[in-house]
């Protein structure tokens, strides 16, 4: 079955630097991959969606890449700020059944 | 504000009891999803409805049930509660319930079972 791996350890980044988070999956390549942000005690908030035929997607300081050969998506935050500190989740389609599979998330800490 | 509302915000109850969590989706969204998130755990998909019909089922326990009503609001019923059911329960909605749809999450209901 499809599995998602995200860095389980928190990622500490200095303010102003680029933060890069990884989402690896096994088995088949999803048609769509989404990234969400979750703050403690709150519901996830959608950030970006990338399709299998797209190599890269950008939105302001955010960039997502999708490498179907490596079975990996990278999520970048440039010019990081303390307000970017949160847990970032990736989710991808299961290929059927309308269901998304969610990664456990990576906690990002941006230090001033 | 996502436009998805959930009530109640907090719920404290005892083992063996039954509770009902309520969710109102964003205006215009036809699909509702329920998720469970235990402390420091990832999101666990429970169940999805689309326009009143069950569309997908995840790891939902037999003690749990849900439904979506004609006005599209949804309820998640949890019965014979156990300590391990303590968690944040999120409802999300999307326009058409397709896996490329953006899911809009509510603020969650924090359930504590004592």
C-alpha cells in the first residue's frame, strides 16, 4: 500500500534562510500532491497543489517540486520568518477511493 | 477562518459514554470529511461523505458512525468511548470530494475521555 514519509524530527532553520521539507512516497506515483500547514491545536490549511506532470509550483515565498522518478516532493520556504514555524503536512491521492493519504508532518522551527 | 464550523469546541466525557460531534461545511461544498488526530500523531482519515452519501471509508472503528444530512451538515457519533479515543477531531469540506480538491478544515473538537 502507499506510504508517505516526512522527516519526523523537527527542522530548525535560521530566519532568512531557505527551509526545505521532504515528502517521500512508496509504490505508485500520485496524480496530485498537496501541502498543508498546521499550527498547534488548529486545523490544517491548504498551501499548494502540484500535479504529476508539473515539475514545480510557486506561490509567493513557497515552492514545491515533484520528482516522480525519485518519488519525492520538496517544499521550500525562502526568506523564512518565525511566523512560518508550524507543522507542514503532505498529502497525496490514493489513486482510487477519493481518499487522500497524509504524512505525519514535519515540524519547522524558524529561529530569529 | 475556513468557513467550516464545528461544535462543540471541547468535550469532556467518561469512558463508556456516547457523544456527537457536529460539522457545517463551507457554503457550496458538497463533501465532508472526518479526521482524528491524537496527541503528536498524524491525521487519520475516518470517513468521507458526498452530497449525503458515504464515499470513502478509512480506519473508522465500528463504535464510530457518521452521516451527512440533506442540508449537508454532518455528525460524527462516537460510542462506548475509551480513553484512547481522546483526540482532536477535525471536519473538512471540499467542493466535489475529488482528491485534487482543496480541503478546508474546521477548528476541530477536542475530545477528552476520562
